């Protein structure tokens, strides 16, 4: 369903910002250990909601993101 590869992440954020042009992502916490990065963010500027929280973990190899995992409390409608 196109959910792997860097292009899918880019498309997802483009659609998000088209829907919520005033949205901004605020980094609340970031932990880096070796080649692993964990980031907790909140998303502001989405009308009618409390700022949702996202947790993403990245594994970096050769200066590039090799893997990305994410969880979000942002509700997605089908």
C-alpha cells in the first residue's frame, strides 16, 4: 500500500500539511544513543483537538535513516 520507502513519508506529510496548513510539530523530547534516535513530538494547529502526540524511533546508518517506526495519538479518518 505504499507505506515503505521515503516517498511514502514525504507524501504523507505533504497531505497532512495540505489538510492542516497551520500545523506545526514541536519536539518535546529527543534521545540519541548510538545509531538510534527516539523523538516525542506534539502537533499544534489542528483545529478542534488537543495537541496529539507522536513517538518516532529512527535507526540511522551511514548518515541516513535506515528504519523508522512511529506511533501517534492523531486520529485518522478513513
